[in-house]
C-alpha cells in the first residue's frame, strides 16, 4: 500500500527531446562546445580625473572639420568660440550679486505673471519701491509720472510701462554715478573715510588699498580708528596683505595726531595716495562729530587742500536712517563721495535712490560682495539692470 502513494517522476514530453552536446554543436556551429576558460586578471592602472577647470584644450580646427564634415572656415569659427560665454558682458557680476536681494526679487515678481496695464500694477510697483526704501518722496514722483503717461496712452502694455520705470530709475542715479578721480597734482591725495559704527569702513579701506595697488599707485594708510579694539591691527593686516605701509599709534591715541603724522610721512616719501581711517561714530554723538572737524583742520595745517576726498561709507541695509546719517556727517566734515556697502542680499538697497535724489553727492563705489573685487565702481545702468528682470536689463 505504501507504494501506491509514491510519486512517479515526470517523463520528458516527446515534443521536447533533449539534445546531446554533439547535436547542439551541429545545430549552432558558432556556439562553443565548452565554456571558455576564465581570462587571466588584467591589472588596471587607476585613472585620476583632472580638474575640470584646468582641463579643456582647444580642439584644432582641422579635427573639427573632419568630425563635422564642414568647411575649414566654419571649423575655424567653431574652434575660436569660447566654451562658456562671459556673464553679463561689460558688467560682470552685478546681476549675479544683486539678483538674490529682496529688492530685486520684489521687482522681478512683477514680471513673472504677465501683469495687466492698470492702476493695480502701479500700486504694486509703489509698494515694492517703498518697501525697498526708495523713499516716499522719490517713489511718489516716479509713480505719478508713470500714471500720467499711462493715462495719456504712452504705453502699449505692461512691459512698456516697466521699461519706462527702468529708464526713470537710471535717470535718477546717472548724475551721481561719478567714479573717484585721483588728482595727480595733489601729492599725496588725501582720502578721509568716515561713517557710523559697523558699516564696513576698515574693510572698505583694505579693498581700496588693493585697488590702488593694482593700479601701481604709491600708497599709505593711516590707522586713525584708535578707539575700537583691534581696529589698528585689522588695518595693519590689510596693509601687510597688499604691501602698503601703515602709520599707527597706540589705542586711544589722538586720531588727529595720527592723521598729522601720516600726512607728513606721506609727503616725505612722495606717496601718491594717503587713506586715513577714522573711528566709527553715531551721527548723534556731537562730541565725536566735532572730532572729525578737528582731524580736517589738523590735516589742513600740512596741506591747505586736504582732505581732497571725504568718503563716507554707508551700510546699504540701514534704510532711511542713512539719510539722517549723511546729513549730519556732511554738516560736520563736508562729504564729497559715498561708498554704499552690503547691497547684496538686502531688502533696503533702494536707499541708493533716496540718497541720490536728496543729496546729489557722487556715489563712488558699491559693495556687492565680500571679496576685494566686489567693491565696484558705481554704475547706474548696471545697478538698475541687476534689480530688474533680464528681459528689461537691456
């Protein structure tokens, strides 16, 4: 009975006969009868990739011609074409540095949704400008001008109105976009830097020192910020980095005395440019503001024309408070030029327009990043185009 439950092995169906090795070889002559022996291991040298930036050799024109089957003239043009086109030709870096700012984003958002040409669009532009600290007065003038022109049907569509806004913003800044000129007759040309605490004054001096050294100018620095701890050491570090001598005294020394000694030393050495640092001070501190007047008078004992430039450094994130700062510093020492720093990443960069409208003082430089080369000569058109979408940054 046990054998009754035993399973039988399945038989191979007659329709699927098994083939012998010889029959397989006869049916498929190309197939090897036996599995090939495993290949001997081959030693492979490790390949080290070259850095991409160092790497790309120009392809000869004749190679391009053979590969693409084109004429030699066409191949020569392809070979001469740069691998990557230069960003923002003529104005490198402005758009890349400022497009992340809240000001640029707020204006750029107006273009992203194809707005209608109506009063609502003007209201949105007005809000964006006031939020960015362009100022109520300047914003009102810009918007009312655009409103009159819109009612007169000067604009075919919203992009035409926004292009007019671009032109108006550039016109507001163009009169103050005046680069600093070093008077060769003034030797040394004395540049006195002033500003409130924390605006990046000493760093700006270091960047200016690099710029002037790159122009092969004989330069000297005066460490007149004798109040802030480590300010003298910071300026000396910039001097060592750029190969520029620094005249300094101890902490809490008289800033006017430092400026006097530095100007005498610069005259004796035939230095071309002297940049004098001063301690940061709030514009409401009357005693410290009076000290700036003293520094100026002491410099004029050595050179009646000094300082030849009073450069005020303004933090671009300050907003409308920058107006009262400039008003007080200008009354105390007579500001002749501005540097606006920290414009990258700020929502308050519109203060540049407010400063231009109210004071008309030349804006010499703009700080759009942390690197030394990010202290740029102020360019009104490049600045406005960086804040607007690329479609209008013509």
